[in-house]
C-alpha cells in the first residue's frame, strides 16, 4: 500500500503480536506512515479486520453512530435524529 494511506486494523477475536507488541481482542491498531512493512503474528486463532484509506486531513469527532467534524455538529445530528429528520429505516 502506498505510504500516503493510513493503515489500521481491529482485532475482533483472539490475540496477535504487531511489530512485536501484544494486542488483544477488541482493540484498534493504527499505524504511522513510517517504514515499509508491518509484521503480524497470531498468538492464537484470531480474526482481524484490516483497513486503509487516504487521510481526512480535517478534524473528526465521533459519538455513537455519528461522525462529524465538531462536537457541535454531533449535538446537531442527535437533535435531528430525535426530531425524526433522518428518514425512516
């Protein structure tokens, strides 16, 4: 993957060693854009979700199911949701 992409993974089940450091289930691992390789070793039967993307290069705030740029936008999203402005499922 190109160095300009952010790389991360989530350990869903099991435990792994990432570049020599232990990571247990239900933990997110984020990588800096340094180096050329990532070494992952399963310590037991494990399941990980790998992701990569171009950086957002802007603030990111998350709360519950909402992801916005500011805390104020998060609060507005909650108000809109509670007011029924987000459509029906």
